[in-house]
C-alpha cells in the first residue's frame, strides 16, 4: 500500500499531538516524519498553555516494535529526522509502561499483525491516562465476495505479509474492547487490504 495513499491518513493520526505519545507498532518508522512535524509544531508553540489549567504537556514520544530487525531500521529512520523517540523492543500485548502514563496511542496498520489483539486492547487501556485516546488506521475484512476471497487467501497472506491477518475483524475487536469509540470512518483502499477504518477511541475518565 503506497505512501501516497496513506499520507492523508497518517497526517490524521499525527494531528495536534501533545503529552506522552506511544507509537504502538513502529515497524520501520513510517510514522516518524509525521511525528517529527508534530514535534516541530509543538516546539514552535512553546510558551502557550497546552491545557486549560496551564499544565505543561510538552510532547514526548515512545514507540515499541517486537521485531529486532525492524526496530533497527526504525532507529535509523528516527536518526534521519529531527526526532527524539524512545524505542523499545516490546509487544503490544505486554507494554513496558506504567498504568495511566500515556496520553495518546497511535496504531497505524498494527492490529492486523498482533497475535492477541484482545490482550493488546487491554494493555492500551491500562497504560492510557483517563481521557486518553487511541488513534487508529486499520484494514478489516470486507463484506460479500471480496471478504470470502480474503478468507481464502488469509493463510498465505499471513506468511507473505509478515504475520498480517488479512481478514481480521478490527471493528468487532474495538467494540468489545474497554475503550469507547468516538470517531470512526470507513475508507476504500487498494485491494486486497480493503476497506480500512480510521478513527479514535477513548479511555473513560
């Protein structure tokens, strides 16, 4: 899936970032240019209150990646950007952060590769601060004939696409998660990974 198609959606994920931000699956660092622009914008806005009570919510960036090879590539990508990000070798099912420590978690085509997505949702809820949000861009199983074709090719796709579940029911997983969905949009994407969902879900205060 080309960057030209994903650009607007990645910008959506990185819009108006503040506080402690977690890249839930850094991969090779595809989100880093967008995080870097958000960090520059936040830096240029220093001196203004970032919350109603005037508390300093300066942007800090964290990221996890379970694959050592991809993590090394992500570290190289980070070094090519004006970006300070704490990258850790970890899985979404076992996040190395305290409870209530993250303001915004970002998942860009991540949940399709997580072995235990229910556990990952529980972990995201655990580390988010009350009122914190998950921003997501994920492909989901299609309806009708295309969905049946995705089911047929899902085992081979998982091998070819680094563990990606082509026909995962992300919408259902999200609905059963501890988070409250407040914004969701269906997006037509190039096949076979279509459609996609993007949106936001919040942890109850």
